C-alpha cells in the first residue's frame, strides 16, 4: 500500500475577511423586534418575530451593505462607539 501526501492548494492571496465589532440595538415592539447598528454610515434595519431573528436579519443586512458600498461605511475619521445607553426622559410638548 502506497501512502500519498496530500498537498493543500496554495494561492497567492488569502481570503481572510476583517472582523468588525458592531454595536447593535434591538428593540422589542408589540408586533416583533427591530434591530439596527450604530457607527455605520447609511440606514440598515433588521426585523423578526424574535430577538434572534431580528439580530440575524440585521447582521445579514450589514454584510450586504458592506458588500454593496465597501468598507468605507465604517467611518475612518469618526471614533468607534464604545458603549450605548438607553435613557428615558419626559419631554413637554
């Protein structure tokens, strides 16, 4: 029996994608969930019947947005969002 060495096909370019951490707001409404990212140029929204569905939908929308408009959607001159807070305030109208 002859053992053959398996060689991996090597290419000049690696297909590694940069990983960007994105803050995502997920809101619960009476008719479902809505999610949107912070710190990305443009309007991106995801929705679903559950938290997980809305999160998966917005992540897919973010990937599509980056594929369509390129990595410049992450503002280079803006500082990244470090934390996000939710505050409730009474507004007189």
